[in-house]
């Protein structure tokens, strides 16, 4: 009973930690990290997993417990998507991702709740769930290869790599234990301890190593821009950030063809690794491309929402903002706004026309 009480206490702490991580991700990171929403989903899934694998959780019930099971068993898909968003620059959510998550969550609900009434079906679903979990865990860890060069240059990036590897291995070990018919009770405390470690590491990274950029309205059609001179930076870093802000916001260096972090570091007179650290850790951007594209996309959105530029081709706007061709601009714009540039322009023009009609109808 003492061990059970300890485990339940640990799992309660895990749930609290994951919910804190969710809140911080959504409130502090969502504006500068496209992976923040998927990270919050990972937190919800982790909390659900901690609850649904706890001692005394109902073993077979299609009632209130099913949502916890669905979120917990669908977590491997969320893990893969989150790792992809963190390390793969070209990643974008697709409708079929939701279908894959629904399938895995459904397998989990059936395998958990049907042992008493359909044991054969529950067994088949359980084995399929375990194999699929291992597959998505491997796929999630494999995403590190797409962005590790940039990630290892910063403390936060190294923590993210450790988290992805640790979570993926924990998923594979738990799934392998299920395939080997190892009693869940024998590994339950180990799972709780692993979840505590993940929760503490995530909470430390979110609360004690926060991004130093705060969202601010940058202009028509723009969502955010970064505040580049936080007061708690050292004097040399504040000076560099001030020069960086001038280069990007005033001189619009992001429009320069062939701009790389090396070129920008030379203009700032500093080592490339230090500029990378300031951009990734100091400003909270995933990498240099994400940092530059933030400015380019903000300019493009402002131009697309400008009625005076309604006849300017989308390609011209993309090239003026610094993109080299239309295809990468369309991908980045869709990933950022969920809309194509043409759809964004139509909505912006429709909103302005509606506002003008209101002014005409009700003059002040």
C-alpha cells in the first residue's frame, strides 16, 4: 500500500507538471514556436497517460474513462508530429494526421475496454497498438536527424533532443512490455518515475529557460514580431540585439538574397555560434530560417492586406519580402496562417470592404 500511495502521489505531481507545461507553451511560446500547440497536446496526452495507467484505474469501461484512454493511447502519433514540428523545417499538419491519431486512439479504447466482452478483439487491437506505438516512437526519434545540427548549438535544443529520445524510448519499452505480456503492475512505478523526469525537465525548460521574445503587433496582417532587447540580457547581448533589430526592422536585411546566419554574423561582428544562440535561446526561434521568415511573412501579410497593393501579384510580394521563389513562400505562408496567400488577401479585402460599408452606413 505504501508503494501504491507513493506511485499515486508521483502521478498526481506528473499531471500537475504537464498541465503547467501546457499553460506555459500556449501563453508564452505559441506566438513564436509553431510546435507549441503540439507540445501542449503532448502535455495533455502525458497527463492522460499518467492517469489511465495508474493503479485502480477502471480496466474495462466505455464511460468517463474513454477520453483518458484515447488521449493516452493516441500519444505516439502526437509525439511523432511534435518531433516533426520541432526538427523538420518543412513539416505542416495535414488532415490525414487527425485520421491516424483517431485510428490509434480507437485501437487503444477497444484494447483497454473490451477484455471482458471481446477478449480476442481486445488482444488483436492491443498487439496492433503496441506495434504501432513502437513504429511512431522510432519515427519521432528519427526526426532529430533533420535538425540536430542547429539544435545541439543551444541548451534548449539539447534538452529537446534528450526529451525526444527519452520519451520515444519509454514508449518503445512500455509497448515491448505489453507484447511480452509483462504484467503492467510490475513496471507501473518505473513508468511513473519516467513521467516525473520528463515533467520536471519540461517544466525547467519552460519556466527557467524561457524565450526572451514577447509578441507584439507588427502591422496590418501581421501576427507577431519579436522584442529584441530584453532588459535581463547582459550589456553586450543587449547591444547585439539592438543592432540586430536595426538590421532586420529598419534596414530590412531579411530581403537580402543569399542571406545566411554566417553573413549576418559578419555584419554584426560576432561569431556565428553566438548569434545562433541568441536567436534560438534568446529570442525563442526554432532556427535561423524561422527567425528570418518571421520578418518576411510579416511584410508579406501586411502587403497582402494593403488595399493599395491589391493588384500586385503574389509572386512580386513574395520576392520583395526576400523569398527566392513562390513555392517555399506558399509553404511557409500556409504553415504560418493556415491559408494560402490568395485566400489571406481575399479575406483581408473582404474585411476592409465590410468595414467601409459600415462607415458609409453609419457615418460618425
